[in-house]
C-alpha cells in the first residue's frame, strides 16, 4: 500500500474505462451477476472437472 494518500487515490485511465463499461453493461442488464456463494460453487465445480 502507498503511504502517500494522494498516490493511493490514483486509478489508471484504462481501469476507469473498464469499470465504466462494466457498470454500463450491468445497468443495461447485459452483465449478469450472481451471489458470491453460487460463484464459489461454480468455480469449485469447474476446478474439479479440470483435474
């Protein structure tokens, strides 16, 4: 972590753009979200299938 509070607040432009696009998709109903517990279960299942 950065001790300089001014430096800690800087977000790269590309990251702001990606977050903006994701937020627009979410608001438009294009981006699908799922509860964290469901996502963890899905990740575990995929990990088991890959091995």
